[in-house]
């Protein structure tokens, strides 16, 4: 088994899998709009185009929200780590 180079970041599966699932759900919601807008026997090019646009917007929107959540969690973890280090340096008991 090969190990990645030390400078390369490897995605955390606890983050990557939910992001991919959420993106798939966004795509599903957008494509459902296309299916609902088409009649069973007749689907024009406009309906397909706007359905695809809706699917892409749903997909990208969910990805953006997921990235923002992951970044905020990383920032929270970094701040929490700094606070723990500060408390240990001051020898203060943790507070709620």
C-alpha cells in the first residue's frame, strides 16, 4: 500500500462521504424538478434545459453549504484547541 506524500492533504472520509451524499441529494432534488415539469409523453427541450439547470443549482448549492460547514467545524476545533492550551498554560480548571 502506498502512502501519500506528506505535503498532500487527504480528504477525511467522515467529511467527504456526507458531502458527496448531500451533493447527490441536491442533484436528485434538482432532477426531480425536471421530471415533474415534463409530461409523460412529451418533454420539450426547454423543460430538459431548465431541469438540468435546476439540478446543477441544487448540486452546487449543497456543495457550497457543505464546504462552509466543514470550514466552520475546522475553525471551531482550532479555537477549542487554542483555548485548551491557554487553560493548561494558566493552570485554570475548565469552565462551562
